[in-house]
C-alpha cells in the first residue's frame, strides 16, 4: 500500500521539558523554510497563541507559545491542532507531529529538533511534496448485509430460523454462534470490498494506508495520499463507484488534510 515517510521525534522531551516551567513551545509539525502560516492561524491554548516559524536551513517548525500550567489535550486544543495542520497541508507539504510535542524554548526547537534531524525531515518533505491526505469511510447497511450473509451461509440461515421460532431465553447459544458467523462474514466482506474500492480508485491516488475499523459495521476505512487539487476528481470517482453499492454501503470522503497516516514519528 505504500511506505510511510519516517521522521524522528526522539529529541522532543514531552514531559521532562514541563517540569519547573510555565511556558513552552508547542510544535505542530515541520514545513519547508519560508512557508507562511495561514493569515488567521491561531494555535491552541486559552487564549490561543500566535503561530510562527522557527527555521533552520531548508526546513522550519510550526510553533506557538503555550502555558504549561494549563493541561493540553481538550477538544478545543485537538481541533486547533488539526485545523492548522490541515490548512497548511492545502498549500504545501507538512510533517505533522504527534499531539503534545513541547520544547522549553524556541532555541531548543532549533538545537534539539531541527538541527539534528534536518536531512531526515527535508527528505520526508520532498517525498510528500504536492500531496495531501484524504480519508474514505464506508458503513454497511446492517439489514442489507445481514440479508447477504443469510443468503450466502446455510449455517447462518439455519440459526436465524431457529431464533425466529423459539423464545429468546432458550436460544442464547444459537445467538452467540450466529453473532460469530456474522462478525466473521463482515470482516471478510470488509477485506474484499476495501480491495475492490482501492482497485476502482486506481489512478486517483498515489498511496493508500488501511485504517482500523471504527465500527463493527464499517465497510471501508482507508487513507489516501493524493494531490490536494485532485480532490474533486477523487470525489467523482468515489461517487461513481458508490453507485454500485447503493443501499448497501454509505461512502464518504474527507479531506484534504495533513498526511497523518503517512508520517511515522519515532518517539
């Protein structure tokens, strides 16, 4: 499905830098030097801090000042983090950092992060240049797919008929076995349908990364790496493909966003 760009965050002391300090530099991600943050970009925190660049050579870190006495990670913080990275990704490459990367000062961002990892970050940025992430999700229609499974599996059909003709308290074992068959069948259908979808979208993305299902009835959950400007074409192709699954799978496309699934930060 394509290899992820590998970057290192080993020099980011996420917890140690907070001890005895009240302010720190929150690192959102790495961008090419000279990248301009969106004009209205605001960082996380209350009040939100201004977002700036710390440059070293051909790369830079997106940072904002944060109050370390205030716990990070609330819904507003996560939203601000993602909105900033997604806005930057729409205009150029960005390497997202895992949420919570904080250094004690701007000098530390340069000396402990950018300088020792300059070449690795630059190579990863070049690998992702002109690309952004799109996420395709699909949810099975439970009734439609259950009907499929009963038609395909005599064992499931037999158990289903037993449940219809006998009281609930007398069919606990049958319900358990039927649930196991349905779960296994859904997993098999998910694998097959994900392959069919990726084949059907060939030419509209460069790389794909399979995500773990978010729900037991998920049909598809994949991240795709494609040019931000190709989003409309990807959406049209997905719509055409989805017509084959009308009434069976509800497909959705999210993006463009920062390539969270295609950058591995090695802490």
